[in-house]
């Protein structure tokens, strides 16, 4: 079955960097775009980034643009989120999610399979 | 950026009753609208996409409707496991893929 597992979260000081990973299995990873979504403690969902199935197309929320970078390794079935210049407001559980549409559709949609999330805490 | 507004913020309903949740977009999103269910301590689960297509694993008591700017999620005959937070999300104009602020469905 489809499985996604995030890792790499932890406590980090403001201004520092962290890289999250999302390991996947159970589906043709290279066919699907992948999202990152975060949720601050006690708050709602915030979309963060998306990477196309082939890694060539990427989009970001304004709140992280220029600081976060997403990438993927299709040979290793893993997607990454590199987070630089971290701020207190980046504190959240970070989820990866598979897009419901394959890359051949030419359209991005909602996430139909999600990982359990990894907690990032930015604090001095 | 398209703003998504959900109402009410909290909905108190008894088991067996019907719940109606609303989501409004600041501009038309056609039917590019999804609903998610999130139980405490769990990841969100896709519930509805295309405004009215139910995702795998959800029973027929869940139904989505609407188009343009007004959308509704209806849960008929609430079961105990349905009490959760529900989010809508548009995927018509992106980035960003904006979420509503959520509706908490409580007993």
C-alpha cells in the first residue's frame, strides 16, 4: 500500500537550517508530484511547496519563498524540503503528501496520501 | 491569492444527526475543491475532491456539493468517528493551494 514517512524534524535555533525527508513506497513515485504542508501547533493547515513528478517544476508559498527548497530523488523514492533561515513562525508539524494526479495530467491537485508528519521547533 | 472561508468554526451535533459544513471561496474555483478530515493527533485524510467525488475509504454518508464560490460538505447520520476537524482546499489557482481555517465538528 502507499506509504509516506517524514523524518528530519527537531529543535533548531532561529537562523539555522534543517532538511526534511519523506521516504515513500507502494506506488510509482516518479509519476507523481509531491506536496509539503505544515500545521503550526493548534492551528490549521498551510500549504508550503510542491515539486513536479520530474523535479523540474517547483512552487512555494510566499511565506517560505527564498528560504525553503524542495527537491526529489526519483531513484530513491524520496522527496526533500531544505529549510534555511528558519524563524519561530516556521514551528509546525510538516507533512508530505502525494498529489492525486500523475505528472502526465498537466495539473496539480489535492494530496490523496499523507505521511504522519515530523515536528520542527524553531527556538533559541 | 484565493481566500477560503469556512463556517461555522465549531459545529455541535448529536450522533445520528446531520451536519452541514460550508466553505466559500473569494473567487470562483470551479469544482477544484477538496475536503479533508483530520482527527486529533493524526494526519489529514482526503475526503472529497472535485467538489463532489468521495475519496476511497469514506462511506456514502459523506457528500460534497457546490461549484464556483459556494461549497457544502454534508454528513448524514453522524457516527462517533466523524467528530473531527474538516478543512476545505482550493486547487484552481496556484500557488498557493489555500486551505480554509477549518470547522471543528464536536459532539
